[in-house]
C-alpha cells in the first residue's frame, strides 16, 4: 500500500517513515512541500496520506492534500503541533473525513489513528 508523508521537518519525516516501516508499510514516499507531494501522488496514487499542516512557504498541507484528493481517494491523517478552528474548518471543507493527530507523535497514537482512518477498527 503506497503511503505519502508530507512533512517539511526532515527529522519528523524520517521518524514517521520509521514508525510506518515498523507498522509494516513498505512503499513510503516523502515530500517536504506541496509541489513535491502532488508530483509524488501523480506518480503513484497513495492509499494513505499523512500530512503536516504548516509546510513553510507556499501552499500548506490542507491545500496539498485537497489537490491530491481531486485525483485519488486516500485515507488522510493530518499531524500538527497546533490546529486552530480555522484549520479544522478548512480540513472538513476540503478533505472531509480526514483524521487529525496532535504532535508530539507516539507510535501507538499514530497506529490507532491510521487504523481508524482506514476503517480497520470496524467490527467484522
């Protein structure tokens, strides 16, 4: 399953990549800005996108993921140290159904929100 991580802080991106590998994900694409993210998603449609909201200059993570969701339908998890009501509103308008996880991240927290985002917590 292809996973796209959009994170401008290299150390956090590598930590997310490591946690995802520990969870069994093998195809992990890293992007540090919106442009890299849309190019990576066009090359290989991700089934899961994990994105920071603040990506420095240029488009933010909400815009990047919104553009990606116009061409594919990944499960989406936003991670951020601070999410205000404006960001929550933009996420719900642009990327309905996205999950939000606060930094600092833990492996267990990330695992739980990914399972939830992908619908893996449903009873069979």
